[in-house]
């Protein structure tokens, strides 16, 4: 299967190693803020709440998270990135995520968000949304 994050790679060659990494001793962390953002989008698309919480900064992480099963995420577009690279400790990623309704497939909508990320050692973490539209 193609990776839900629309990288063009297979799921196994892309976000699977991050999502599945939580179950192994060899935890793989996304190397950049954009890669983390993509893996979190994939977790939204696959309903992986555990990964979403794991990749959320402890200061802003909710105690629990409930996903709307009616939202089927089908497209991720990265609009811009700032920092968030191999040698940065923080970064910002703007993206548009599109979904359709599982019960009414004609109903589609999208979310545009500018998110901030921080790095803690090897692990990039989602901090918060700077802007949502
Ligand atoms: Zn991916």
C-alpha cells in the first residue's frame, strides 16, 4: 500500500517504521519536523491514537484523544516548512489535510494548519498549532 502521507513511497518504506517502531526495541524517529508531521498525518489516517499521543509534547499533550471515525483522511499537502531540519531544535510546518465523510462520500473538507515542533534529543515532537483555518 502507498503511504497515506502522500510521499509517493510505500507505507513500509515510509511512515510504517515510525508507527510500528513503538512496538520494537529499535524505535525509529522521523529525522525532521516535516517527517514527523507526515507520520502524524499517517497516524490520523490509520487511527493510531497511541502514536499521536507518543509524538505530542508532554506540555501540550491531551490525556486522551478521540478521533472522529467519520473523517477519512485522503490527502496531505505540505505548504511550507521553516527550520525543523537535522540540526534544528524547533521547526514550523504548514500543511493542508483533506478528508471525506465515511457516511457521505460526497462531503469533503480540509484543514489548513501551521504547526510548531520541537526536538527532544532524537525525537521530534508536535508542540501546538500556531494557526488553523
Ligand atoms: Zn509516509
